[in-house]
């Protein structure tokens, strides 16, 4: 998973699970090292359960960037 793929995936997760956190979308664009923090924020504040496909994306992001 390259940088652009990771950023795109994380932005989609933010938009899906905590759409009011625009600040996190900007943060991932500026600082890829913040990916673990952002995924923790999504997990903490999500308003619905993860879909299976999104869990796979999260696993990939952690594997390559965590």
C-alpha cells in the first residue's frame, strides 16, 4: 500500500464513520505518521459498526503504516 492509497483509504474511512472530523482529513494529507492516531480517533468516535470491507482496509493500513 503506497502513500496515496493509504491516504485515500483513511479519508474514506473518516468520511464514512466520523464525517464531522474534517480536521483529520487535513491531518492525513499533511502528516502520514499520524495514521495510527487517526484510526484510533475513528474507532473511538465512530457512530456505527465497521463493515467487513472496512476492517480489511484498516488491517492493511496498520500492516503497511502502523
